[in-house]
C-alpha cells in the first residue's frame, strides 16, 4: 500500500474516532467521551494483567440483572431462551474468587402480579423463569442480592421461589431480614448482606439497626461485604449527593452516610446498585465503595439509551484483612433489547474517572486509561 493511501485511511479512522457523545450528569454536560463502539469480545480474564498474591481475594461485582420476563407474556424473553445472554462476560465472572450480582426480579413460573395487574399503564413487574437460574450458575455467580424494589413483584412467594432456585444451584443470597449469605473463600469467613430502602429487607435508612447487624457480622467473620439498592434513578442521576435522595416520594437513602457508617464499624467492601446508571467510586479508610454499577444484564423493557446502556464488571482485589489493593474496570455496554457485551472502546472508563473525581476529590479511586483502578 502506498504511503499516500495509508495516510488517507489513517485520517479517515481518526476522523471517525473523534465523534463524541455527551454524558449528561445531573442535567449538566460536565465531560465528553467517545461514543461506545461494539467490538468482538476482549480476550481477558479477571487476572489477565495481574499476578495476584495467593492470599488476595478477588471480587467481581455487577449491577442489575433481569434476564427476561414472562409477564405479562412470553414476548419478554430473549432469543435462544436466554442461553447466550451472559456468554461474552462469563469468562471474567468465573475468574473471580467471589462473584456478585443484583437479581432485579423474582424467579418464579406462575402467579399474578398484584403490583402490576394486566392493563395497568407505566408499571413494571418482572417474572423470570426459574429455568434461567442455571444461566447465573454457568456464568459464575456466587451471591445474588434479593433486596430491591422488584424482589416482591410477585409477592413473598416470588422471593421465596427465587431463594429455592438459588439454593438448588448453590448460589448464596441476601434479601429479607435474617437472610445473609455466608461462605468461605481462601480459608476466610465471608459474609454478604444486602440492604435496600424498604421494610421487607434490611433497610439502609434505619442506620442504627444496620450498624448493630453489621457490627455483629464483623465480630464473627473475617470479611464483610455490603450490597445496597438505593439512590434516585435515571440518566441524570450519575452524581452522589451529600444528602438524602428522593425518587417519586420515596426516600432512597443518604448513600454516603450509610456507606461510611458501615466501614466505620468494620465492613470491607460496599457495592451499590439501583440508579440504573454507573456512578463514581471512592476509597474510604482503605476500603472501596462503588456507589452504583448500573444496568448489567437487563433484557426487554429497560431504557438503555445513553448512560443507561453503559455498564461494567468491577474487579476488586482485597487483602486478607479487607484492604482495597486495586482492581480493574472491565467495560461493557447494552444495546436494546439488552444483554451485556464487552466494549473494546472502554467508553465507561473515563465516565467512572470523571464522576469519581467530581464527587470525591482526594478520596476518589484512581482510574487509568486501561481500566486499572487503585487507591488514591
């Protein structure tokens, strides 16, 4: 190829790459990023560029998961009955010592929703087939949160059915009061407890009770991981305020206050979800707080435009005492109708960096261009 032709092709590539999309944060344009480009799967695993200490514990965490719904009819199910929905991301999830996700909707095969009866407009209820539970197991999930605003879409029987499915697969869970996942990882006793902003689960707005429960877990376990489903929802809710967040009259929590209080009494890692967008991360007292991991595998009726479609797999490396050592952001993206795809363009990486720096300053997690994260 002649030098002239090569220069022309190079110029065209650079011209296309310069096109950008604007990320909207709380209604303000605070930074630009490249429009996400979908590429073939990135051949990497959770340990692809690290040589971990054998005593370290690697946690992989993702946000909201709803693999497909039979409510109000089966048109909400993905192709091939969902068998391929997690195939691109499974190698990364499987490589971790402990893998966590938030199950956004009960796994149950029958029943009716009193929350969203047929004909009720602008109402969202999900009913995930119980046979889809095996896809979570095959993808590598060890723990699922059942504490969120969709856990009871089909009543208490819906959540009980989810627990039965997960129990049959050997996947731990935390949702209702008294439901705490306990497991042993590399000889360490690990407890995972999920909070939400509702009375049918551990309530993050009841801070004194939360302190008492978590303090008891800290005394009996080597590591305590906390999940919360909180914060206002939507594309304009990427920032973490220093106050209570309200959403359609609901108190969705003061997430900074809750997270700091949990670490103050001994928690080791905080994993947030609920706003349907990725939020910033900070390191507080040597512990990592990820305030929202966004939508991850949400098929069907979810809005996946703009920031709502950006996703990631958080890989966090913890010392045996819970101290955050570093990790990786594995970029992903969802395109309507949904399902996670690995994103070679890394569009979410600068988003996490900008949000973290804007919200947390000196305590913001450090985010490198290749997605590596480290303490500030």
